[in-house]
């Protein structure tokens, strides 16, 4: 019986070698490329994805694409439906509600911790993020705004100095990225995001934990309200 590359991941020993590294590299390349297209809605919510067509468009074999789909399914970005095959998971109101509830609970607490624990370097990094965000908002650069938004919240979670909470938020932000893209299609929201970030930074710099929590809650609720208008 001949093994394909997916079977080889389980059959081969754990010691690194050129062949194993190449398989992982192709799998990771396919994963990142498909994920980015889902996040930026190049692959639209609800769209059926053909393994063969995606592989051809990426210039890769079907095995790494199949492995990428398996990983994206675990991430909650694609799903398998009877008679349709693999589709990009739709964005639903229930999903948005669940995401907002988790963000309100965890990110607000994270901001409170950051106000108490973040060092000067974190505050400086956040101020620079806001400066770059202002420029990106002026240019209407959604990709840059998304990257800065994720960086902003990850910097705050780092400043909270709670690795367990940071890992929870990192996973949540990974899952939320394509929802951020939908929200940022509203050009009027670009400046609001930057202004809300600036307000959060002010509370952190002032070491005001209550104000940091409230500013973060206001930011998340503003995101939810804007997103509900887009869906």
C-alpha cells in the first residue's frame, strides 16, 4: 500500500528531516494562503471550495490543501455540508453575539490588568500603533487596519502579564479576523476604531483600571453595533 503525504505525517518518525520539513512547509503554506483569503472574504462566507480548484489556484498539490482544510475546519473557518462538500463557514448573528460576549468578559478584564501591570514600553508601542492606525484610516487601508487592530489587542494582552488569558485572547482574535474585515468595510468606522483605541491607551497610561475596562467595553460594543449593520 502506498502512503500519501498525509499518512506520512503519522508514519514517519519525529526526527526532523528534509522530506518532513518540506511536507510541513507545503501544508503551512496552503493553510496560511487559504486562511488569508477567507479572512479577506476573497473566499466568501457560504462559498463552496473545491480542493482541486484551490490547489490549482495556489500552485500546490491536493494533499497540502486537504491538510489545510482539516486545520481550517478545527479553526471553525470551513465546514463540510452534505452534497455541498467544503464551504466557508457563514458568519451568523449567533456567532457574532457569542464572540462579543466572550470579548466583553475577557478583554475588559485584560484591559484592567494591563492598566495595573503594563510597563512603559507597552504604552509606547500602543501609542505608535494608534499613530499608524490614524494614517491607515486616512488611506482607507483595511488590511493595515486589521493588522494594527490585532496587534493593538495582542499588545494589551501582553501588558496584562497573564499568559493563560493571553492565549485565550490570541485564539479568539484569530477566529475574529474575518469578522473584523466585514466591520471595517464601513469606511466611517475606520476613524472610530482609531479614536476608540486612543481612548483606551489614555486610560492605560493613566493607570486607571476602571476607565480602561469601560473604554474597552465601549470599543467592543461599537464594533458589535457596526457589524450588525453590515450583516
